[in-house]
C-alpha cells in the first residue's frame, strides 16, 4: 500500500454522488485505508446511483439519501469533514440538451451552494472536484492539454466548466483548498450499464454480455482514451493528499488510444463472443459529438506522480467479469 494511503486513516470524508460509479469505488478504497466515509446521493433513477455499489461495505459507511441541491442538507453534511470528494452530477450529455435547467441546477448552481456550505461551515476542508474532458469540446489539437481552449459543445459541458471554476475561485479567493480533475472516459465495475446515459461503453458491455450486437455510431473511427476506475480513484486520492494540487486543474489520460470499432472488437475478443455493427449517427447525438479525443496527462504525472496502471485489455476483462457475476443488480 503506498504511504499516502495511510494519511486517510481516521479521517472524515464526504463523497457526493457516493452511490454512483466512481464515488462508490472511491468509498471501497477509503474504507480499506481506515477512513470514516459518508456518502450523499439522491438515487434519482436515471442517474448512476445504485445501492448494490456499496455491497460489502454497507455497514462501514454512512449513507445519506439527500440531494446536493438541498442547501440545508449540505450545510450540515460538510461539517466535521476533512475531505470532500465532490462527484454528484447529472452525467448525460443528451439529457442536458433535453432538460437544460436540471443540468444547470445540479452541475452548476448546486456546486456553488456546496462551496458556500464549506465557506460558512467548514473552510478547512479539502475538496477534489470531478470535472470532465467534455469541457474542451471538439479538440483543436492532440493530445489535449490543460491549456487547450474551453469550447464545450453541449449544456452539460458548460455547466461542468462553471462547476469546475467555482472550485478554483473558492480556492484562490477564500483559501478553501480545492482542485479539479478533468476525467476522460472512465470505466470499470459499478458503472451504469443499463443504458448509454453515463457512457456508451456501459451499454456496450451489457449488449456484449446479453448476446446482442453492439451499435457503433458512424464509421467507428473516432479515437478515445479510457481510464480504469481504480486509476481514477488513485488520482483523486493523490490530489486530495497533496498541497501541490490546491487550485490546480489536471487532465487524466491514457497511454493507449483506440478507435470505437477496435474497441468494440476488443470487447468481443475478450468476451470470446458477440458482434458489433456500424449504424448511422442519431442526429441528436451527432450534433454534440466531439469527434476524436485524447488527452495529455503529463501535468499530473509531473506534479503528483500519477500515471495509469491498468491496461485497457485488463480493465475491460475485470469489468466483464464483474457484470457476469452481478448483472442482476445492474439491468
Ligand atoms: N464516468 C465518466 O466517464 C466521467 C467522465 C468525466 C467526468 N465524470 C464526472 O465524475 C462524476 C461521477 O460520475 P460517475 O461516472 O460516477 O457517474 P454516476 O452517475 O454513477 O455518479 C453520479 C452520482 O451522483 C448522484 N447524483 C446526481 N445528482 C444528484 C443530486 N442532485 N444530489 C445528490 N446526488 C446526485 C447520482 O445518483 C449518482 O450516484 C460526475 O460529476 C461526472 O460528471 C465522469
């Protein structure tokens, strides 16, 4: 166990979105390191929260079913905490276009009120915010580094950008230690796979396991990078534990890039079964598609020593194994 994990022993931690994919994986790790963990989640059915995600640690975490839009709940919940991993979010890009005000309330306004709760009730807390590469929009150059212009292509990207910058402003102006990680496609056990609301890869995993063809939109030549969830969790822990991260924004990224056709084929190969087909892009998705994306993670590597440790092949293998075992809880 790396020494920085010991620093979480006996600390008090709040994870917003803690019953979701990344939040629950983070909770599993923090419990191992001896932290006292409180999870706050609204369990809105369309989002990624799932009580099965805390199976095995349900008696070791405190679960608070609350909405981060509720300022009174947040005023109370931030008190006495050493760290806040701020992960609650509406994650669907398409939903953000159909329902822009809900996205605004959760990904933008609630982020400001969470920070206000910290300012008024616990300004010694350290915050790690889960931002997204979506805020870069359609890339101007590759690999995309943190200096790349922000020109989001959808409402979700705009609101996440605001959410991110509120954190940086509260760090800079009020000295509330906060940083942001711009996550790229993150995958692994406990992700939402019943539909494509969280990521297209989720529904692909379900389709390959249920023997239905994976649908790849367009020509399938769009390039992406992926982060296995345990690597994402490590980045969050490193960022939480480091003063060097305060006020900083870091990309996560990968050493491997892959186009979507090859990714579909890789899933089929690892599962040793299944098929994929290319289908025309649905127009509403095409309108907000970013084309190719892969990021540059050298900044976090240089400052915090993070780099991805799990290959795409190994990560997908572990993910498929998980859903073979637990699919009844996920679709
Ligand atoms: N998974 C990815 O590939 C990815 C990529 C970039 C950024 N992110 C960001 O990481 C964070 C976590 O994402 P995830 O993949 O674990 O998704 P997720 O949907 O599994 O987790 C988000 C959680 O937030 C909860 N939530 C949503 N609105 C809430 C509200 N108003 N009050 C309380 N809880 C609420 C949901 O119930 C869910 O459990 C999100 O902020 C997302 O934008 C994820």
